[in-house]
C-alpha cells in the first residue's frame, strides 16, 4: 500500500527507486480492501506460524494536552495477516484497550500488549483470549502492582516477563512467569542505567536485555539481573523499537527527521557495530514517514509499523 501524504514527504525521496540492501520491500503487502481506511499503526509482531499481528488504535488519539481518554475503544485494534500472502486472517473484537502501545509475541505464540491509558500489560493467546493481566486498570503507580504508562514487554525463555514502564516511571520491571514481581531498575536521567522514556525492549539468546532509551537516543544493554553492560548510540537519533534476530543481529527502528537525521531500520552486530540500514525517510514503498515498531519472523522477514504513515510494510532478504 502506498500512502499519499503532504508534499513535504516527497522532498528528496524520488531518487530512492532502488531497494535498500540487504532487504527489499514487498509491494502490495498486506492485501487491504479498497474501502478500508488506513489507520495509525502503533506496533507489529509475528508468531511462529508467520501470522502477523498489527496493532492500531482505531482512531483513538493520544492528546497533546489534557487527560487520555480511558474509555474502551469500540473498533478493531488487532488485525492478523498471513505473512506469506498478506491476506487478512482475522480481527480481534473491540473494547479490549483504551490506548494500546506495544505488541510482542512470545516463544509460545502468546501475544502481549501494553495499554498506556489503563496502565496495564495484557497476555492473550493467539486467538485473543485473555490469559494474564498485570497492573490495575486506570491506576498509575510505581510499586510492585502498578505501572505508569507501560510501553513494551519482552518474555524470556524461562517465562520471566520484562516490562518497560516507560512514559511515567522510567524503569524496567521484571516478573516471574506467573506475574509475580521480582525486581526493577532505572530512574529518570541520562546517566548509566538511567532512562528518559524506555520505549521498548528485547532479549537475546543469552538473556541480555536491550532497552530503547528513546529520549537519550541510545540502546542500553543489561544482564538479566539489571546490571548495565554497555550502551550503543552511534547512528541513532530517535530509536523507537529493538529486536534481536536468531543469529544475534540487533535491529533498531530509528525515526529521524527529514534532512536532519537518518530514518530507517539500523542493523548492528552483537557488539554494537553498524552493519546495515534499511529504508529512508519518505512515503514510497520501502520508506518511512514515522517508523515506530518492527518485528522479525523465524525466516528473517522484517515487518515495520509506520505510525503517522499509517501502514505496515514487509521486507525480505
């Protein structure tokens, strides 16, 4: 789908006819009805069956000023597509969220979604049946039972749950597989193990925790106990999301500004060395207007959520 946006989006973009290596975009993915209006895409995730979960807000806006609407969104917020064909498989029912933000699929194909209006974290099975809820609806806090606008979830192989409690608390909270609080780390700031909006997080095969420290324009890396190991900032201006591939490459969604920063998916090796960039600013296929989230399939396909660009895209190697 090609999203037509204001003319400023096209400045300098026409020259990008050739696909960016090492990935190229799949044109016409997903297959959308001509009558379906595009929506702001907050996040995307993919399970072991190549089912792609696309999270939108069904028209709900995060207000520039004033309180967030905490009423349940009546419309569809989760749509599921077939990865190979782009065909719509199903939609989850409405009234599940008030302002959903991040989506993650764990190793058991369960789906985790954060809601910044309700200050909660939800686990569902792949069909959308609720399994676990963390946090108290509508009640912000910084203790063992509450969040303040949580942004993302990552689930370890042993079932441990990591939450970036991001917009309000600037911490990472860790729970066991049953949702019992274990520990937390982080506070507001720009120093080591401090955060200025932990926006997303991911785990690698060794259990290391990669945290997107968005307003500090860096990725901080911790061990499973919360001890900081290192940080990466080269080539990042506004990191939004992070994922780690099965071969240890780290993919970061970077939402830069046209003419100032570099928009695209930045790929690092396990030591934080730059390897490649996918995409650039623009609104043609293979480009990004407001890159917000990404997902990796088992086969290495890359999916991206373009928030203001109102689309999800698929890239293949």
